C-alpha cells in the first residue's frame, strides 16, 4: 500500500460524546506528525455528532473526515471496521492510532487483518525513529513501545514493511494538552456507501454499568496494596481517602482477591492515573503498578520494607506498618498537622 506521512486517529464516540482517549491520541499524533512531516487526520463515524466535531481540531487535528448515517448511531463492529478500513485505503496514512478500549480492541484487529498490516496493542509510548534490519535502515518509522513477557521487558515493536503501522493505546497513557479553541480542523464529510448486508447486527438497547470510581480525573488517590489487604487495612485506606477528599485505588492482587472492585485498579491492566498526589499504602511498586501511576505529581509511599521498589519513585517514603502509619496521618490531618 502506498503511504503518505500522515497520522490518522480513529475518533471514538458514544452517545455523541467523543472519548477522551481519542483526544489524547490526537495530541500524541501532533508530536508524531511533526517528526514524520505529515498532517494529523482523524476519522469519526456516527449520527448527530456535529456539536463535537470541532473538538479534535482544538487538540491539533488538521483534517477530520466524518461519515454520518442514521444506521451508524450506535457502534457495531462490521460497518465501523469496514468504513475505517476503506478510509485508510483512500487516505494511505503512515500511522493509524486507536484507543485500547472495547471499541478500539474490536475494530483495530479487523482493520489490520483487512489491510494486512501490523498492529501493536496497548502501547505505552510511541516514537518516530530509525530501525535497522539486515543492512536495511528504515527511517522515520513508528516505534511502538510496550511492556512484554508479563511486564519483564519493555519491547520496541516495528512493522515498517507493511503500511500503515497501527497501534492501540489505553486511556490516560498519552497526555492531553490544553485545548486551543482558536485552532480548527478542516471537516470533510464522507458518504456512507454501505448496503444492508454490511449491518448484520441491530442494536436494540444499550445498558451501561456506571463506574464506581473515576480515578482518571481524581486529584488525590490513596491506593491499597497487599500490605493493606485486610479488612482493617482497607477500612483505614478508605478512611484516609475520605478524610483528605481522595479517591481510593488498589493494586491488582487486591482487586483479584475481591477486596476492591475492578474499577479501582491502578496499573498496566487497570487505569493510568496522573493525580497531584498518590499515596501508595503497602504497595511494593512492581513495574506493572508503576506503569499506571509513576507520572503522579507527588508520590507518598508507606511500606514496612525499606527496600521496596516503590521507594525508588516515591517523593516521600514512610517505612512502617500501614496499620500504624495511616491512623497517624488521619490524626495529623484532622488536627491540622499537630498529630504525633
Ligand atoms: C501482565 C500483568 C499485568 C499486571 N497488571 C497490574 C496492574 O495493572 N496493576 C497492579 O497493581 N499490578 C499488576 N500486575 C501485578 C504486579 O506484577 C504485582 O504483582 C502487583 O502490583 C503487586 O501488588 P502489591 O504491591 O499490592 O503486592 P505485593 O507485591 O505483595 O507487595 C505488598 C507490599 O506491601 C508491603 N507490606 C506488607 N505488609 C505491610 C504492612 N503491614 N505495612 C506496610 N507495608 C506492608 C510489603 O513490603 C510489600 O512491598 C500485573 C502483572 C502482570 C503479569
């Protein structure tokens, strides 16, 4: 497939609201396009999305292609994947990015197999660089960086011989820059040239589960690890969170052991967070947990093991038992810092 230098982002929407992850990817795409020398493009599909269409432009999108049809109001895999694949064939971008969401994980592999191109899931970083293989040097290719082998190594994956290079990225992994309301994308309306056979599924009703916590936008998070995984420890973590106006997070084994719901999990397979303050209570700081919280502005770690890896990234470390330290913190906060 011929290729331009452009970077294309799939704009995910539900209920006519553009997903944050798509705007995060537009921000990343502007960096990548600067290095490839191309423009940032986006494709949005739906019905009645007009009020939202300006937003990708505010974050750096140059051209937005919008396919509208009353049959496309709700996401369904077959028509959406076919439209995205068709648009990619027409525009020939060098790079295509999807959110690693339920929608993105559904259509990205369908599109990749239709176009016979590489796809790397759950990237934690994307860069443009050169890659040498058997005397051949690929310049300005997409370096798709992600943990591999259970997080024990960080792999850089390239697919320079098939075009485009496609990647999915989880929500919150790429930083969203502040929007510039004066910046506008060119909006191009495209026809939906699909027949009835392209709509094998009909959405009758949409039932959503409401998240028990919104960790992504929390400014303070108090997180429980296995060192706080007793009913008393969890109760203290929740009490500290309530006292200082924080949300409650957790490490994966705490979630796996049923002590906290899955929405509270922070890390590689949980939520990526960037709060102003992250208090890690009895968390060892394994790479998979750090992947989701290491960019917090300030990190306080409480751990009974002075050699716990969490202390390598913590700004403030307290060596001690969570059952002793947390009550002291609560007392100090309630008494305005005069606790013992
Ligand atoms: C593919 C993959 C994906 C993963 N994704 C995630 C993810 O998204 N999020 C995640 O968190 N993990 C994830 N993990 C698991 C990860 O590897 C670690 O096992 C996990 O983060 C460890 O959780 P923890 O720190 O709570 O428990 P532990 O590693 O058991 O650490 C407990 C810590 O508590 C301390 N401690 C014990 N008692 C006390 C006490 N009384 N007071 C103070 N400190 C105490 C100990 O010194 C220790 O450092 C993933 C693993 C894999 C393979």
